[in-house]
């Protein structure tokens, strides 16, 4: 059987996970999320900074098992990934690549809101959030610039993600049906 892989990329908080889940629900197909395989977010800050200083080689941003997970799927597959076609591990498997354009401040606000919603009862959340925001200043902003520079130009479709999730979903479905 064949597979059609539609990747959805964008900065954290752009709505990648929300969109791939909605697309799978509306169009059928399965979802594969990069976050289920990636290891870079477990790296200490000094290792992330060294990776950025070395030019952010994407072949070092490994996600063990992701390629195999995609190869095991057939039919319509929606891949949530920060790297789209720029990912050496999975870029060649992507049929259509979508970039969700979202200003960093909007993406950051969305990410903070989603983290806060998950941690309402967590008394250590303030300390966690303080560390997360420090990381944003220390290296995440740089990583987002690298992501936009390398991933966005390889996208087949660039959609503004500031609109509501239903509007983004409708525009993507319309574009996929035209393709």
C-alpha cells in the first residue's frame, strides 16, 4: 500500500498538534507526532546552545524510531514536526509540507497557556515556568530563527496560524483537496 505524508511544521504554540488532530478527524488518516520520538528537549541548555553554535545540524536533532513509525503507516498520514522536509531523517517521506506561520509572541503566549492548563495543580509550576522562559531567552528564540530559515522555504503551503483553529483547518483542507 502507499502512504501520503502531510507534514505540519511551525514554532511551538503555532497549532501543529491541534491541526494534525483536526485534519485526521476531518479527512481520515492517522497522526504521527515528532514529540513522541524526539530527544532534543531533554538536552541540557548548554548542549542546545552548543548545537546552535555549531550551525544547528538537523541530523543531530534525532528522533529515534520516527522514520520507522512513518514507514509502518499506510494511507493518509499527518506528521506533526518542527522540521518538515528539512529533517534529514524523514524529509524524503513527506508528500506535502505545510508551514504554520505564527509570530513568536503569539506562539509563546499559546505555549505558556497550554503549559499552565496542564499544570493547574502543580505547586512547582512557577519555578518550571521561570526556567522555561529563561530557556526561551537563552536559546529558544535562536532555534526558532533557524527553524524559520530552514523549514519554511521547503513548505508547499504556508498558512497564517494567528486565525482560529477552525479557519486554519478549513484553509488547509481546501488547499489539500486542490493539490
